[in-house]
């Protein structure tokens, strides 16, 4: 396993530059799922319901980035 350093940082930066929409969708999905989990923490949702909400949230983040990328 590679140690995290300048080499790894440059690789990550290159991936982000090369795949801007995918990187934006991943960042937005991570933030949205975090908010979802925070908001649903006391709602008593079953695991299957929570999983469905997470998948829907990730799809919504991807769709949002795709629509925002329209020129």
C-alpha cells in the first residue's frame, strides 16, 4: 500500500482534474448522505428503508451534477 504523501496527493488531484463531474458527484453524494444520516438518526428507519434512501440520494446527486453540467 502506498504511503500518503506528495505522490498520492498528485494522483488524487490528477483524477479530480480528469474526472470533474464524477468527482463533483461523489463529493455532493457524500455530503448529501451525511445530512440524510444525521436527519434520520432518530426516525427509527429499518435498514432496507435507509439503504433505499441512500441509493436514491446518491442517484439524485449524480443527476444534479449531470444537469448542472449542461451547457
